[in-house]
């Protein structure tokens, strides 16, 4: 039985408490002469999130006890797709910074294409080439704006 | 003998001519202009006009790149670590270089991390009041503020707040600081009569008949307001923020590249396109040589240090 | 009057018309691409205007602004990937329609509503810019605080099935918007030492990650099912599902009219923004229809009409304060200032005196742009509607690339792409586990304006009795309180109904 609401409630509870106890005290200043302390708004939000997370946890526990689903189950295929996109873009950022924008763009386009089962070679080569040349022309030639 | 000395002389002369010649090959490829504000803003607009002129003068494409954030701090922090090979230069207001590192201890860059190739225009940094304000200078303002008890001040940036705090500290004024974002937020507060006093980067000149210019915040009088006293002249020692726009390279740059850029900026300062845009944004062209710009940065940074000491500012 | 003819001549000069047409086409194209929206389109096009006459340059940019605002409905409806927060409601009501085989109907209604909203707002701009601008100036920080509070409460009503999760998402949005230099003291807040976030997390990368990239993650995971449904997405084959019927017009007329008014009103007030306009209009229609969450489950043509008419009405209306007093009412208006400046023109009170002919020319060009929009949109849609026939394995990688490009351009380089990925992951979780990304975005977008105007109010109003001088603020404040009360009652009723259903 899916119990994602319960997990979400507990995670958010931990998040809210961590914000209040650690992050906000170390990452905001008291601000002395300001009409409202810079820390006030983050504090209000964190208190709200913590309180609502408690409610969510209680609600989910109640449902699970009654034998009712609390949340949804996400199929494995969607987790893998999420991971694949994150890896592709993450690797593209690394290539962008350390190698070159063009190489990053190739990976970014070709990676997901291959992942999704595209094997027609003229498309795997043609689409990235067209996009990159198009972007280069637009930015460097027409607009005089650099990328990188 | 004579022929020999003549030959040596000729050789020396050739050598002298050849030395800078090796560096004046710059630029051999596209050059990038770094701007610390978003595309479409005032500095960006002027930068793009300058990029067009430099493309013509340097004979290579000059591309603009925008890296906005933290009042140019984001751009400058990264720029410090660029290779000093002339591939990238910074264009923006000096105040971002002099003020930021002094009010934010997290920033690594300092004004002397860069080499200045010259200045082009100057933000008209001023203290302003609504046109119907019953005072015309700082003395009048102080008297008015004392009579009123507490005045409302539109504070559009940390720098704007520091200037007013220094004034308030020295003259014993009570001030409500109304925070606002950018020049247009300030204009809105003044036009709708919500505040008594404000700091302007020069934008108020676009609203004729709505503002009074009370004092210049710069160390010397401003091009557009020759008759307006500076805060220093009004007796506020060290209370000044200078904001000429300069071109800077990372430390370690070949002086010949700086010289070539300096010459190109001189041409840009008389370019009709540049004059047109300077007029429309009310920012006079104030050409400065590399030496003048460097000296101004140094003096301006020192003035800010005094000002921060006056109010006992603690960098955050 | 005698000076009017030359103005007409210059406005209708073939060169000028061609630039408007080019602007509208380019804008519509860029807007229709997922991950790119009006902000990106207008900012990127500025350098192009160096080479044009003032009128052509401004008309070109106005064309881009109008085209991209309307074009963003295309990717929202067809792919569920809005390019900007303001077209999110269009996706909410329109994508289900596309999934039901009514993509063409939704696209057409979106376009018609856009053009009507745009035209309405343009006419308001032309007729009463001066008068309205004076009025808009009277809306100070105190009033804005009231209006923003009301908007946040009102839009919280769109939070989806679970109010608790919706509120958590909204609070999280505000919390995330706190990142950066705090506006009053200038001290860093939740920055973890990163100077890139001093001006706050960049809006567009956060929005693209939350809206478009997360959607791509989900769709790539469900590509098998999407491939199977591709036939249906092409259309049901029934003529009624391809066109806007009289019945659709009847259902949407009220929504469009309300959208025009809300969009124009929001545009005139500096500091609210297009997202507030389209969400308010959408929420109002959803409430008026009495259909509730059903709106997003089966789709609603009147929802598309409400969102798009308001979204487009914001654009010309946001030029009211720009032309009349020189203060921009939207991001696009702010970018236009740059374009005016390059051309040596100062927007503001002097504009009507010094450059009267130019302004008249701009007005005529704006109306021409509205008509071009209708044309380009109508024929362009046929081309875009074919996207759904292309295999997802080709469309989705391109979308991911475009998302990265958009995030790069508007988010300070590679950093922007990183922000987009992080919010893509958060968006994936939010969408899968029903934490409303709508309330998150509204919290994120409105949060900073609300905090700023609240801080200003506390500085300006030193005594509670002074609040009596701000009746508008009090009225909206009261409406906000009333809204909170209504939401609590509704939530309790929902809860009771749920308990009854589950013995």
C-alpha cells in the first residue's frame, strides 16, 4: 500500500525543524535596525511547514491504520527517466564548464535520444547539428552575445 | 663609425617599435565584454553600443555577456580569476568595484585585482527631493528634517542607505528608511509623495519638473550638475560614492593591450552613437585615461572606507 | 489632425509593417518553443533593434512581446510545458483537452482569447493611458500589500486536492524566494556563501525546471503510453473538436471579458506581473463555473480562455505607466525602456510632448501587431499541431535542450542550468505526490513583492490610524481575511465529505 504521504510528512518535518534549528540561525542575520528582522519571513514559513507536516503525518497514519491508501506509488520507469534526465543535464553542465558548450549540447540532445531508443543515424547526427548551428548563428552572428 | 652608430640606432629604434608591435596583434579572436547587469538595463544598453564601436575599432567581434547579481558582485568575483590575456574585459560602474568588497566580507575581489583601461561616462549619483520640497541644499534639508522630527528616505541599495546613515549620524537626524528595489522603485515612491528624500543614480533627470537635485554624492562635482554642491563640500567628510563607468582587465594584463583599449575608448567617447545614447540616459561622457581611472578608483575606495568608519559599519 | 497623415504613412510603411510581422512571427515561434518565453524572447532581440529606426525597433519589440505571450499557449497545451509561470493555468486547463483529442479547439480558443485580451488592453492604453497612470501612481506600497495578500489567498484556492499539501508548497515557495540579499538590510539570507544567488534564485530557471523539465522527466518515463496515445493527440477526427463552436464561445465569453479586465488592471499596476493576472482570471472562472478540481481533470475551454485573455491583456496595459510616467509595469516594459533608450528616446511624461508622432505610430503598430497575431497564430498552429505526430524520442530531447538554453540565458549561465535541474527534481516530486506546483510558484513569484511592500508599509505607516487613509488597502485586506475564512470552511466541508465517503 502506498504510504508516500507518511514519508513526505516525516521528511518535511525533519526539513522544517532543521531550517528552524540550524539553517535560519546560521544563514540569516538579526538585522538590528530593520523594521522586520530578515529572519522573520523564513521563520514563519518554516514554522508553517513544520506544523503542516505534523498534520500530514497524522492524517497519513490515520489512513494507513484504517487500511486506506495514503499517497501514490510511482512506477520504476518514471524514476529511471528522472534520473536519466538529471544525469544528462548534470553531465552537460560539467562538459559546458570544462570542455566546451558545443560538446555539452551534443551530449544533452543525443543522450536522451539514445535513451529513448532512437537509432536512426541521420536523425541522431542531424538534429543536434541543426540545433547547435542554429543557436551559434543566432547568438554569435546575429545578436553578438557570447555563450560560455 | 658613423655608419655603425647609425646602424645601432636604427636597430634600437626598430626594436623599440617592435616591442609593442608584438602585443598590438591583440585582438586575434572575438573578445567578450562582461556586464554585471541583466540584458536590457541601462549599463547593458550603453555596453552594447560600446561593443559595436569597439568591434569597429579593434577589428574583431566584441560579444556581450551578462552576468547579473549582487550589484555587479557576481560578475566581478568571477572576473578576478579570468586569464589576463585580453579575451574578456569588464564594463561597468566603479561603485560595484569599490563599495561591494567593503560592505560584504564574503567577497574575495578587491579594487586592485583589476587594471583600468579608462573611463567613459559617469552615473550622476545625487541626493534628490520631490520638486515641491521646501529646501534647495543640504543645509536647508537638515533644518527641514530637524523641524519635522523624522523624515522618510527611499533607500534603493545598501550604498544608498550607508550614505544617508552617514549624513544622519553627522547631522543628528532621525530617518525612516523605506527600502525599495532599484531606481524605478525610488521614482515611484517620490512621485507618489511617499518619501521626503532619496538617493538617485541619475535616473531622476528623466522626470523633469518632478525632482530637485540637492547634492552630488561624488567626490567631485558632476558633469550634469556643475552648480550642485557635493556632500563633501557641504561638510560631510568622506561621504561620497563615485560611479564612473570604466573598462577593466584582470591583473597581469599586457600594458600594450590596455593602451590599445584606452585609445579605442577615446574614439568611442566622441562617437555619435555614444553621444546619442549618453544624452538619452542623461549620463554625460567623461573620458578618462587609464591613469586617471586608476587614480579615481583608489580615491573612491578610500572615501568609502572613511564613510563606513563614520557610521561604524560592520561588513556582513 | 493634419499631422496625423504622415504618422499613418510612417506606421504603415512597408518596412515598418514587415518588422512588426517579423516580430510577431519570431515571438510566436519562440513563445511556442517549450522552455523559452516572452522575457527571453524580448531580451534576446534587443541587440537586433540597433539597426532599425526608432518606430520600427519599438514596433518590432512590441510584436515580439505580443507574439511570444500568445505563443506560449502552444507548448502549454500540446506538451504541458509552459514557457513562463503566467501560462501555467493554460496548461492546467488545456493539456487535458489535448489529451482528449481537442488540441486544435484549445489552441484556437487560446489564440482568440489572446487576441481579444490584447486588443482590448491596447485600446485601453491608447484611450486613457494618461488618466490611468495618475491613478496607478496612487496605488502605493500600502495598497499593494493589500492586493498581494488578497491575490495569494485567492490563488491558494487552486492548490489541488489536498489543502495541507498546497499550503506546504506555497510556504516552501515563499521560503525559497527568501534566498538572496534581504532587501532592507542588504544582509545575505540562506545563501550558503554563494554569491550567484545574491539577487535571489533566478525566476526563469526555477520556473522552467518546475514546469517544463519536470514534465519532460515524467513524459519520458511514460513515453510508451504517450506513444500509444499519439493518435488521439492528433485529434479525434470529429470536426467539433477541431473548431471553436458557438457553444464554446457562449461558455467562454464571460471568462474572456473578465480576463480582459483583470489582465488590464494587473498590467497597469507596477509590481504585480503577468502571473498574477492569468492566475487570478483562471481562479475566478474556475470558481464561477462551480466545477472545482474537475476543471483540471477533464480540461476546460473557458479556463484556457480566462488564462490567455488575461495573460495577453497584461502586456499592453503594462505600457500605461511606462508611456505616461516612465515606470514599467512588467518585465517586458522594463526591457522596452532599454530599446527606447538606445534610440535616444526617454519614456515618461515628456514622451507625449516631444515624440507625439512616435507614440501615435507605436499605437497604430500595436493594433497592427494584434491583427498579425491572429493571422500568424491561426496558420502557425497548424504547423505546431504536427509536433504531436513526431515521435517523443525526437521531441523530448529537443525540449530538454531548449529548457537548458532558456535557463542559461535568463539564469546567469551554467548556474542557471543547475538551478533548473534542482527545481526539475523538486517539480517531479511535487507533481507525482500532488504538492501543488502552482501554489509553490505563486509563493515564489509574489513572495518578494509582498515582503518588500510590507516592509515599505511598516516604514511609511507609523500609526495604525493612518491606515484609514488607505481605503483600497483596507478593502483588499478585508477580502483576504474573508478568503481565508472561506477556504477554511470549504476545507472542513471537503474533509467531512471525505469522512462520509470512507466508512
